[in-house]
């Protein structure tokens, strides 16, 4: 259950960083002054990797029990966040594209 909450937290944090209006000015400033970080902050998969690293260091690591080499769990948490957030985002985008038409569409 903790892993599911961790993944949903990673998705929420990434979604706010990439699409949220609260960080719109900061994203614009980053894109204006840095192509690399501008591309990074525009990509759900890229941003979620760093969000996974952050959550692993600051909160807890869902993969800490399966790795035996110190600090490798941080890398695996970034990969877990990236893949999970990508899958959730792909599902959300698919649902948005294939939603049934409403009365407002006519």
C-alpha cells in the first residue's frame, strides 16, 4: 500500500511540475534560459525520474528492501517513478482522447 501511495505522490508531484499553472512562470523562465532544463521540465518521464530520486531521499524508498548495494535504491526509485508515472500519464491521455462526446461538443 505504501508503494502505491508513493507512486501516486510521484505522479501528482510530476503532474504539477510539468502541467500545473502554479509553476507556469518558473517553467517559462527555465525554458527561456536553459534548453536542457527546459526540455527536462516539459517531459513527464524525465521530471518523474528526478521526482523519484527526491522522494527516495526525502521520504522513503519502496525499493530499499530489494537492493543490497548502498544507495542504489535511489536509482531504482527514480526508474520506478519514471515508469509508473509514464504508465499513468499514458492512461490519462488515452482516456482524454477517447472520452465519449458530451452535449457541449455538439
